[in-house]
């Protein structure tokens, strides 16, 4: 039943700098889809760290741009527009990570409760 499958859902956190090569994104999407089929929700936690404060803001993953070529013409878009993870968090201050994880878990439990109440 839907309630028993939702109660066995698992939340998986992946902590990384979040940079994923364009050629690997389709493989990552396939992996995420396979995880979802097994009732696993993947959340990418992108850690820019305290070093991000000293960096220019345009070096943030949220401001990064990439160039692709469509019919021989360059197309510029933000890196995050084609991001393979549907759920992600960007952490600039590493000291805030415990609070951010706590918020994510709270939202996770609220989502599970809504799913179970809908059944």
C-alpha cells in the first residue's frame, strides 16, 4: 500500500562541492531515478565552505555559467539550470551544516506525514 511504501522511504544525503561534469549528468539522473524506484530520496548538500567568503560571489555554484554549442552557436546558461539533483542545498557556512541538516530532516518528516495523511 502507499502508506507502507512511504513509511519505508529513505533519505540519503550526499555531501560534495557539487561540481558534476556535463558528460556525467545523464548517469547521475539515471542513478537518482533508480534510487527513487527503491524509495530512496537523494539530497545533494553542496558545501562551498568558509573559503567561499573570500572568493568572488561569481565562483559560487549558483552563479557559475557554462557554454554549450547548439547548431554551432554558443549558448550560455547557469550551471545549476541543468543540475541532475532535483533536491539540493547550498551551504556557504560549514558551521551551519548541523542546523541545515536538522531543517532538512524536519521537512522530510513533514512530507512523510502529508503522504501518509493523504492515503
